[in-house]
C-alpha cells in the first residue's frame, strides 16, 4: 500500500445543473442544485484513499459548517487529518459550479481558508515528507506553499506530482522541482502558450514543458486520453464513456497516476489513470464520483486487453 501525502485545497462545491449556460444578465429557472465536497486537493485525497492508498491530507479549512462537514467526510474516508489547519477568520473555500446539459461547465472559486495554508505550515510538518511515498499538490493554495511542498519532497527524495490546475503561469524553476508535471489542455496552453487541440499540439506543449525543466510530463487530454513525455513518449487513448459531469475527473486521474506510477508498466499506469478519470466523469459531483479500486479493476477487465491493477 502506498503512503500518499496530498497537500492542497478543500472547497464546498455549490453545483447547479442547468439546461444551458445563461447569457450575462440572464436568469434561467428549472435548475437542479446539489452541494458536494470538492476542491482539487480534497478530491485527490479521497480518490487516492478509495483507490487503496494510505492518505494524509494537509489543507486549511475555515472554522465553519462547511469546514466541519469536510472534516467529517474526509475522516469517514479513513484519510489521516493530523496536520489539517483550521483558520478562525476565513471561510472554508467555496466553488460555484454551473453544469449545462451539454456537459460544459464553469467554475468560480472563492479560496477563503485555502489561501491561509502557508509555507511555514508545511515546514512545520516536514516529518510527513519522510514517511510518504508520493506527494501530490495542485495550484489552489498559495504558490509559495506549493514551492515549499516541492522543495521538501525533493529534500526527502519523495516522488512529487504537481497537478497544474487551475491554470496559472509557472516558472521553469518551479516546474523543474516537480518529478511529474500533469496539466490538462488549457493549463498546458497557459504554461507554454501553445494551443492544445490535437495530439500533435499536445506533443509540442509537453516538449516545451520538458524544455522548461519538467522531467516527466503527463498531459490529461480529456476524451483524447493522455500523453506521457519524458525520455520516451507514450500515448494512451481514452476509454469511451458517456460523460455526465467531468468535475473532478482530472483529480481522479492524478490520484490514480500517483498510485500506479512505478508500480506497473508506464502504459498500464496511464491506462489505469485514464480509467479512474473516465469513471469519475460518469457520476455527478466531485467527491461522490471518485471511483473505488474494485470499480476501476472491474472496468478495466471489461476493456479488451486490460487486466491489471496496481494492487494485483
Ligand atoms: O477539480 C475540480 C474541483 O475544482 C472542484 O471540486 C472545485 O472545488 C474546484 O476546485
């Protein structure tokens, strides 16, 4: 069983399913509302735990009802929360998500307490980096905090995975501190200036990220699958699915990649991550959609030529 340390955000997702996206100034009725626990960090922690890892989650929540709900649901997922920070002033992070019938979504995040997770909080829990096999971080917490996470991962020779969502320009110095850099198409465009809308443009963007210092690039290409570019290049097509809600699908992918990396052959690890992401897109909501290990294994067994899993 891998020990995975996830450092990142926790948001309460306020989700509205709507027939179509409203125009500016327009009111549309007939929506369907749900609240679910979300935030890229928390989603990845839940996904990694459901996929069979021993997970420690480090985040900052507000001292409010959303924060309390998060603590309970993360504990119910058997995620270790010993180093969780509570900010007495700021509210727990919140995301307002609109999902149209077409599958298109828009997300606005109010980071709140996520912005109070500071470099010194990470330095204070340096011991967590010694016991972890993999450290996962994303960009919904302050960038200096992410830098500290990557610095301590490198110091303790712990594999680091940097999920570059949400899109934000990053320096070559930061990119070269992460062992694996994993952007989606729009994040890759923000990082490299290359518009990614085909396998060829994805290859060009991944090579550009390598030139900027990233050692291993794993690009999430949605319905096109994923692409690894390191010393070699491996493309893994997506599994065909009927997507209901893609919110959190990238988070399931990142968690599955962290679990499968160096455990099974690279092409199988990419397929495993694709399967977890695909399954997450078939269920509404972020954390409710994170698949369990048995579900991913069963899904892979149904796909011709796939009969592997990191846990055998
Ligand atoms: O990656 C999906 C997540 O992005 C949502 O859960 C939302 O909270 C935003 O952070």
